[in-house]
């Protein structure tokens, strides 16, 4: 039940009448804790990364950890870019197989 597309995860939740928690990741321990809790509760989750966190947790480190944690999980996990603002970051998460992107254009005219 590894890495899944956000759309598939949310369709299943809607059909099953349940919510899916989304957890913004700030370090490796957040990833480990969120996945362990999801597995313990046997519930799908969304691991998400806000672009603003990349200043402290670089993409080349965080993306592989998030993707591998999802792929090796016992429950379905979507990996999401939360409030992506720059084309470079959006292109990078696509290349790194994130399963969902939220583009934030609020700073644009």
C-alpha cells in the first residue's frame, strides 16, 4: 500500500466516508513519526512539504526520504508539495515523484 496519487487517496476517503490527515514535514523525525502513527492506526496519510521549509531542509535530502518512507509504508501515503510558489521547486518535486502539488499564486499580480 505504498506511494499513491493524492486523487486516488482522496477518492477512497470520500467513498469510505473518512478523513485523511496531512502532516507538514520539517525533519526526518517528522517523517518517521507520521508514518509510524499511520501504520499503527492503519490509516492513510499525506506527507507534505511547504516550500518555505526548504531553507532549513533541502530538497535533495527531504524528497528522497519522503518518497522512500511512502513506498515502504504498510499504508497508503501521498507525498504533496504544499504552497509551492516557484517553478523551479514545482519542477523539482515533479521530477522527484511527488504525487500532488498545490501551486500558491497569492504573491502574483
